[in-house]
C-alpha cells in the first residue's frame, strides 16, 4: 500500500472519529419523588410539581366511576408538593398540597405544574400552582371529599416555604362548566361535556396559555385575570380493538387530550396531545395553535405525548409517555424525540438515544449554556416505590 493511500486513510479515520456521535449522558439527580409531573425553571432553579400519593384508603374517600368506566374509590390527602432542585437534593418549597388517587389504577392527580407571575397586581416572580381535577360536578365544583378539594381545577397563587395557597387566579373547572364541549365529540364513553383536567401552563402574550386535558382545550389567562378559549382541539376517528370496550371492535372519536404546551420562535403555541381511548401508537399529534386560526397538526405519528419544549436552537423536543400507546404493557418504554420544523416541508423527527425512560411526564431545557435537558421519570410512581419517581439530567444531546 503506497504512502499516499495510507495517509488518506489516516485522515479519513481521524475525521470519522471526530464526527462520531457520542451517546448522551443520563444522570439520576433525584429519587423518592411522589408522582412528579411538569418541570419549570424559575427563580433559584428547577421546580418540580409532584402530584403526591393521595390519601389512605378509608379516610377522605368517595365512590365514583374510574377511567375504565367501572366503579372505584377516590381517596384524597395533603400529599402533593412543589420541590426545588438544589446541589444537595430536592428541597420542598411548598408541601401539604391536595392530592387524590383513583384506587383501581393508582393514578394520582394534584399539582401538575407551576409558573411565575411577572406582572400584575400580585407582584414580580410570584409562584402559582396549577391543580388537576377529576370527579367534576356540572357546576364546576369537585366531587372529591375534603374541604381541600376546592383547590382542584384551579390556578392558585402560592407562598413558597410557608406551605400556604393564596387567591385563585383562574378557575379552569368552572370555565369548562360554563363552556361545555359538544356532546357529539365525546366518543360515547360516558364522559361529561364539562370535564376539566388542567395539566400545563406557560407564559404567553403577557398572560398565560393553559392546556386543559379533559376539556380538549387551549385557554388564555389575560394579565387582568380573564380566562378565554383559544381553541378546542379536534377529535380523530379511531378503532378500539375487540376486548377493550366490548367483545367487538368499535370506532369512536378519540379525543385530543392536550397535555403540554410551549411557545415557538414563531410566536405560535405548540400543544402536545396524549390522544384519548384507544390511544393507539402513532395517533398523537403536536398542534400548532395561533389565536384566531384553526389548530394545525404540525407533527403527527406520535404516541402518548406528555410534554414538549424547545431547545436553544429552536428545535422541538417531544416526550412520549409510552411508545406503544396507553393500552400497551406498563413495561413499554417512553421516548424523547427531537423535531426540526420546516415552514415549507415536512418536519424531520429523530428519536434521541435516551434509554431508561418509563412513564416520563415532564420535560425542561436548562436556560444555561450547558443545554442540559431534565425529565421527570416514573411520573406515576410514589416516592416509596421501587423504582420511585425520579428526576433525570441529560447532557450531550446533539
């Protein structure tokens, strides 16, 4: 082999090594979290909304109908919280918050997200907590048993480190009651037109955009506290496999179930959806939402999206709770996707090589220069479980 050929091979080998993709680094930076949901960077660092563990069976419990349509029991307790990631672990900045668990599937609802007020009569950088809801009555009140249930379905001002909640900034459940869905779009599954489950919030146009999962709605809270509907996301006809809702296959209008919301560089809202029953793989979307215009499915072919965020290069990150849809086994992993959005061509979707994601529920991109991505993992697990709810830090994504 001549010297020129050897030299060219050495140069080619060096270039190949220089451009070889290195697997991202995944670190577990916190464990023992109780059903961690969405993540928010705010004053002092990264905040984690934890839905809690509900209450003990036999105390503050009420009978109701679960997500499967079968009778079950819901138990409420002051186990929700908001934590702040510190060098020594997660510090509770707000504890004793209402939480409720559905006993047949152990799904827990409570604090879903936090945001920080940057304007208005409540002052600068005040924290507000968004609470989920269930067992919603026709008048917008909650059917959960304790007096603390008055917090469900609302956005409430909070007093960190004092474990107290302040005034109601927005009553999402009451808004859903006053602005019900079209009964023809509910799929015939016994769901109510006034259901509400606020799940994500982000600053938008001087106010806040909110995703209400059960209402299939994207809402806007103005700087003056006025709540209005930006859009209602459409249903999609899907076939429920035989044996799920009966002995034969059934076609229903699957609801969008918006779980996540982020603002793009173009000023539009990007709303991730879980897709309701049957929640088949590949049926979830991310919608591009502009007030005054019909929502457009910007990214399709996704599965059970629980959060979306933009990285420092303006690329969309999409977190999937389960790549097999909600009917898949619990051992089916989640995934982190990156989407390059193009104005005149189809989006380019890449599944990032991040392993170990199971029931991930929250996603946040560090505002610093390290481009670290944080994920709340095992988002339906209590802190005493093995594995427990945990927080991941991911670096080296390219």
